[in-house]
C-alpha cells in the first residue's frame, strides 16, 4: 500500500512591537516575572483593551507579502477557556472576520521544484502567560504552579495554511519561508529559541489516489524546524502502523517531546474544548480604508523572493546560493555588507555559506549573534584578494577573529602571517626544496606532461610547509615550473 | 431549538458555574423559554441585514506602540491570594 501524507500548519508568530496588543505594557524579553503585566493584562475589573496600531500594521504587512485579501473590516472575538495563564478566562482573537484573508506562499524544494501553499487566513490575537511548574523554581515544592504574565497580551499573528503540504520536507520549507518573510518584513524577530515562532501541525494519511482526507491529529507547540520535522515523521509512521494493522486513527491533540523523541496524546476530541466564540464587546470592529493598506504596501521592505532574484541578477549567484543568502534578512544584509567591503560577491558568498555558516552551526549561534561582523569578514576577504594572505592562512585569521583578536589587518600583523611574495625569498625556498629532493626532481624530469602535473603538488606542498603556508602559491607555481623545467 | 438537562450540565461545566441538580429543571425551562423567543425572532427576514459585531456605530480606536505602563507588581501581588519569587501561585496545573 502506498500512503500519502496530508499536512496543514497553524503558525503563531510573535510580532516585534514595543508594547502589548491591547495595553501599553512593554513586551521586552527576559524581564523579571510579572513586572510587565499591568491591570489590563491581569484582567482587573473595569479595564478596557485598546488595539495597538503597530500590531495591526504588522498583520496587514504580512497579508500584503503573501498577496492576501486584506479585510477592511475585522472583528475580535472571545475564545473562552479556563487556564491560570489566561487571567481573563478568554483569549481575544479573531474568528469569523480576521484581518488577513486567503493568500499564497511559494516554496522551493531541495530537488529544485516549486510549490504553492495556500494560506486560509491569518488573524491577530494575544499570547497567554507562562506557567512554571515544580522543579523549575527552587522552594516551590508545595504543589503549586507559578504564573508569569509578562507574555500575556503579547501580539501574535496566527497563520493557518490549507492542507496543501505533502511531506515533512515541504512543511519545513514552508515554515522556513514564513520565517524569512516575517523577518524580512521586520514584523517579528523570528527568535525561535524565545518562542517567537511556534507551530501546530495537523497530520493525516490516506491511500495514494484517495480523494477523502484521513482522520487527522494535531501536534501542538513545536518551537523549532527540527522538532517539527521529527514530530511529523513520527506521527506519519504511527498513523500508517495503526492503519496497516487494521486500526483507526483517533482525532486528538498530541504533544511531542524533542528530548526523548516521543509523542503522547494530550486530549481526544470527545473531551475537546468547546470555546463558545462570540464577538468581543470590549472592542469595536476594526475598520481601515484602501489608502491605509496602499501606504503600507508602498513601503513594504524587500521580500525574500525578490531578494533572491536580485542576488542572481546583480551578484551572479546561482539560484541555490541566492536562496540561502537571500532567504533571511539578517544573512542577506550580512552578505551584502561583506560583498561591499571586499568587492567580490563570489568570494563573499563562499565565505558566508562555507566557513562562517559551518562555524555558526557548530557553535549553535545565529548570524545576528556572530562574534565576527560583516565588515571584519569583508576585510579578511580583501586581504585574500590582494594576495596579502593565502586562502589557507585566511582560515587561521578567521579563527583568531572569531576569538576576538581584532581585525584581519591587526591579526595578520600581530601573528606575522603576511604572504611571502618577494621573488628573491621565494626563489631561495624553491632552490632549497629542489636541492633536498633530488630523487623526486629526477623522477619529475623523466615523467610525461600528464604525470608532471600531479607530481608538482609534492613540491608545492614542501614549499608551503617550509614557509608555514605563507608562500604565495601562484608565484611558487611559476618559479617552480621554471626551475624544474630548466 | 431546545436544550436538555445534559446541555445545561455541559455548559455549566465549561463556564465553571455550579448549578445544583435540583435547580437544573428550572434552568432548562427558563432557557427554553428564551430559545422559543429566539425562534420567533428567526421569522424576521434578515437576508438583507449585515451581521453586527457591536451595537455602537463606531470603529475601534488605535493606540500608538509606545510603552506607557510602569511596573506595579508589588501592588498587584499584595492583593493576590499567593505570590512567591515574583510569580502568582496557583494550584498545580499539568496537562
């Protein structure tokens, strides 16, 4: 039997506003518990919400970026449920009339093919607070949970996709594309580790060729691309096992644990919450006009697809390289600064995607926290270009730079790494190597043209070794050839 | 449309409202009276009427994205049943 996976995603994106969606409390990350939770956030009697215009603008910008219909009238609703991190007893969200209607997102898969994922809608809502359980806090061992409401009321957009996704790979590409759109727009910091982007995945399987969808499960609150991929793969496997054994899938909410790589049922549909949505009487309908939308549209920052095309066009990068470098706003601007500094887009691309990104991955840090800034890396590449150092020595300088030892010039100076390009000095080195390896020289001179090329490497290697990698490889080749062929 | 005692129990549970078992029949009757009136209202032709989210003929006002609030944690926690290390304490919740 051949199975087909069907996936729909709900993505929560924290908006990068200064204040909460309905109150003037700060949303800065990392504050002391409950110091950014005011009377509105705590649902004190008599308080009223007032919508943050920036949150509204951010949602509209997202809608414009995915070519969605923007609803000129949108309405906030109450989603009713009880949980200690939700002081009002309801979440203010948008149900029937969201701000952003249907749109589309293009993704590119590893095999180079493109696919369109439809967006059902995107709406504005508030985040809940955080519950901290025993063990997280010392001295809280008496059967209590601690509630921090700093996050309560943080503006979110929830992006709901159509069930157009057919594999974990597509889901990850889609999620990454959304990440690059919202960070390019500057409407979210996209910091996954701080919960700025969270995914709920709806997964079902059906026999290939079947029209009807299978029963789906929802795995909630995945906070990394990797966990999302793992959770989907695990869930697909589980569902296929059940179905092939003649069982039935139960519609339920599941939780994935990224540490143990396991998932468990959280609640089934029978006990599922009935949220009893109704329009929020504390908030009036939000009405905007065409000129409001138009103005935001005219000032939209460059989007990932446009940037990718521009990188191909103006830097001569491959579509693949342009996708990697142009996908994310921070990486893109880093690359552009490096290029500007060193004047060589190809070298800049190689370094950003090669040495730099390997190091960042290794150390598990994002490019926005990179200890080497773009100007410094550009400076390093400039020294390769003007033959001050070789590509090999550049890696040594790079390491030193990473450890905060200064600019390329300072490091080259301090460590005396300057490439030897002095003909006299190089000739001496070549002469020495030739004198010390008479047998190899003899072999070389007796060999044919094809073999000679290979054998030349030995001599170059000896000279590089003798010069501690500082000999100018281009000049060495020239001098060596001349001397060996004499 | 009408409700059964089981509906009342479910709604009461969702809303965290305690309704004594003896009171359920009366609540069922009263709610059904209201629903009967709603049924009567359904007879009015509203096909040309736009659904209304709010009775006021006004739009939502918007707020500038500038922090205006100061930290008043001490005052708020002074009236909380229990607080510790800056956190509001509640009976243990684990899903």
